[in-house]
C-alpha cells in the first residue's frame, strides 16, 4: 500500500481531521481513518462493513462492477480452465503458481496428511445419524485443535505451514466421512494414488467391498468447482477467520469458526437453498408467481443464488459454473435436466426484470453449482460442505497473511450505543 499524497479533510464542530488517502495496486483508494477518533472524537459507522476495507491483502481482487475476480493477479477464468486445485492452493498460500517440482512436493505433502487420527472416528459416533453434515464438519474440524499440540505455535512459520497443510489435506476426509456417517455407510480411507478431487469422490462414493473407478470428467469438474470456491476476498466467513485468528486462537478453531459462518443461507448455504427453491417452484409455469412473491417485501422470499454484496454484474464464477453444468450433464448423458431448464428460464426472466436489474441482482456462484453437484450425485446437504472444503484453502491463506502482517493486532470494532443512559440499581419494589 502507498500513501497517495492525497488527503481528505473532515471538519466537525471546529475540529478538523486530515485523513491520508492510501492506494493499492488495483481497486479504489481508501481513507485511513485510524486517527479520526483522536482528531474528531467520533467513530465511523458501517454496519456489515459494506464500505470498509478491514485489511490490506495481496491474495484476491474483485471488481464488482466489471465482474472481475483475480487470484494473485490471475483471472479466475484462466485458473478454472488451465490450473488444478492444488496449483491454485499453492498460489493462494504462497503467492505464485508452483513450478513442476514445487507442485509435486506440495501435492506429496498434502497426500502425507490426508489421514485422520484414528481417535477422531469416535467423534462421529457422538453425532445423530440425521445431523446436518455441516454440523459434523464444524464440530470435527474444531476438534482437530484437541489433537495437534505441536505445529500450532502460530508465531513459527513452519508450524503455520504444517497447520495449513493438515487442514487442506484433512478437510476432504472429514467431509466425506461426515456424509458416509449420515448414510450409515463404512468410511472409505483416502487413496494417495488419486489426485485431490478424485480422492474426494472416491471417499464419498466408493465402498470398501468393491473397486471404485473415478469418472475423469466428473473429477475434472469437481476440481474446477473447488477452484471456483477457493477464495473470495473479505467475505463473511473469511472475515470471521481473520477476526478469530487475530486473537492468536488455534488455527483449527479459527477454520471451524469460518465453517460456522459459511453455513448461513445468505452465504455458503445458498447453494443448498437454490435447490430447495427450484424444487418449490417446480415448473416454469410457476416462475411468474414466484417472482411476484420475491418482489413482495412482506413475503421474505429471496431469489436464492442471485445478488451479491460486491458483484453488481455477473459473478464471473457463475458463468464458468453454468458452462461446467452443461459439460457434466452431457457427460452423464442427462439430456433434459428439469432443474437446469428451470434455472435457465428463471435466470432469463430475472435478468430482464426491472426489479432485479435496478438492484443489480445477477446469478452468483451458488446459482448453478447445486445443479452440477446434484447431477454428480452429491446430496443437497453436502453442497455447503464442499464449499467449505474448497474455501479452507482461502481461509488458511488469508489467516496466514494476517498472522504474518507486521504489526498485526487483535480486531476490535466499536459501536454506536443506543441503549439506556447510566442508571442506578433498583430494589425489587422499585421495579416494574
Ligand atoms: C456467497 O461475500 C462473498 O464474496 C460471498 C461469496 C463468496 O464466495 O464468499 O460470493 C459466496 O455468499 C454468494 C451469495 C450467496 N447468497 C445468496 O444467493 C442468497 C440470496 N442473496 C441475498 O440474500 C443477497 O443478495 C446477499 C446476501 C448475497 C447480498 O445482500 P446485500 O448486499 O446485503 O444486499 P441487500 O440485502 O442490501 O439487498 C439490496 C436490495 C434489497 O432490496 P431493497 O431493500 O433495496 O428494495 O436487493 C434485494 C434486497 O431485498 N435483494 C434481493 C436479493 N438479494 C438482494 N431480492 C431478491 N432476491 C435476492 N436474492
């Protein structure tokens, strides 16, 4: 970040604050307000941090107006087309795409951490069989903090690296076992002869009793879906991980906090909500009625998979996801998928409807992802789990960047207090 040399001056009741304007490499400048309380005696107010830069980062850049998404400068479309998820993981964590030797070493390290401590199997037995897999994921990832005492000294670079590798490697195993547990099926162990996406599909769908052959087209699609979900600047779950990590908390506990935040239907839970919405709409004939409900504020109904706090244009990931949808369905020989037809018709109507256009509501990453995942046999309840597997790479990269930032300190927002002025404690007969 550089001082632009520009200064914004704010005056209030005879006091003046000179706020330095800081410039990044891309995107809008920022006003450095760190001295505003000292200069003017006021805080700034931005519930939900929609207009607030909470940190400096080099990992991901989004231009919401132009629908641009870059990871360390590389456009998401090029990464989705040409990279593997492991290459993207190396890029997000370390800042550069790996050389072939670096990639081989990275993949080999990940493969050496895919197994779980056998004691962790006991955790699964503590859950009800009908538990939501996100509940199991959140609980079990948090429990990893009880299993690793070495490698959690976050002031040590090698420890940070070890925790990152363990999390990236073990999330697919925990995710797949969460699914198997809810199905009452035997756990399938990781296979290090398979790549990351193939291994996840194997642990999800193989059975110990018979050989399992991964469909290479589905594995490639899965790898691309992981890339599309890997990181996304300072979204709610990433900000949760950063805030938890800023206290010096255990990295496994911080990622569990991110999983909890991602689960919400306004965030990563939207892919599951899109499928529920399409099922409720049922047929194209019902789309006009549904759209009217969405426009009726009192209905509380939203067009799930549409809208975004940052993108006021198409989410570039949604376009790639739609293309991948067609590839997967044709590979599976699914000619007319009613859900996809319904989604395409819904999108066609919505993007030309004044209500959505005026509010810049376009399909986001979640609108098509659920249709692909369902076609691949992934149950709806596992959609956000898959999102969490992919986003763990982004979360741990952002966590690492935050911990390694010179002068890093605990995050501590302030507030506008609108509660009761000071008052004295009343006895019982003075109350009521
Ligand atoms: C993800 O931040 C990230 O980067 C997230 C993410 C990532 O990779 O980490 O991209 C992943 O979370 C994608 C978003 C998935 N969520 C959904 O698809 C749920 C449906 N979308 C919305 O709930 C909503 O669009 C949000 C939560 C995504 C964004 O909400 P904002 O920015 O707070 O927008 P808002 O609620 O202030 O809405 C502005 C207006 C309102 O109408 P008015 O009050 O101006 O009349 O748009 C309306 C909203 O009612 N609106 C919608 C809508 N989203 C916003 N109306 C109908 N359907 C919708 N989906």
